[in-house]
C-alpha cells in the first residue's frame, strides 16, 4: 500500500467517523428533547387538569356541544390538548421530535383525540376559512392509522432525518 492510498483511506475513515458521530449526536439530542417536552407537559398542572376534564369525553368517544356550554371549560380543555398535540405533531413532521418515543407513549390518546374531535376541527376550519387548522395532528393520525411505510420509505426518511409529509399548502 502506498502512502497516498493510506492517507486517502485514513481521511475517508475519519470522515465516516465524523458523519456517524454527528448523526448519533443529533439522534440523541432529538430523543432528549422529546422526553423533555413530554415530561414537562405531565408536570404542568393546567395540562393535567385539561386531561382530567377531557378523559371522560375520550372514553365515551362523544364530543359535547362546545358552543352550548355555559362556561366553556370543556372547550378550553379541548383547545389546550389539541394545541399541545398539534405542537408535538408539527415537531414530528419537521423531524424535531423522536417519532418512536411519541408513538409508544401517546399514540392511543392522539388517535382517539383526532377521532372524537374531528367534527370540531372541521367546524373550526370552516368558521376560520383556514384549512390548515390542526393539519399536523391530522397528518399524524393518518400516518399512524394507515399501513406502516415500507423499508424503502423508512430508509429514505432515516436519511432525510424526518418523515415525508406529503403536500402541505402546495409545498412538499
């Protein structure tokens, strides 16, 4: 082996090591950030109160008429929970949070929430004339209820560092 070849191999291996280390650091950072967000929410008193208020609604899978409520307590709780999970879904869609951690810990709640609050979400979209209201949580629900992506798509998403999200407001 010549000196030039040895230098090129060493440089190539050093570059691969640098790329691996950077990728691993991003992955660990993403997981830590996800854990922080999920635990901060669970320690927040307002969040716990909102979840206690809407838990019976999610169990019964029947959304009350939010406009007919005198004090709007359920509406406020539902708005808080939907906004929180919309933030989580946007983070997943943009590759900022770890999808497997969120899926393993929150999947049932998110899917039930979207199922129960679907009519409310559509009413909000129509009243505000903005179809992007809660679009990320709807995307996440669709992603988790359809068949799991094949290995080619999963590999491409891993290389990209975030999931493919489909067309969003005319932009990929």
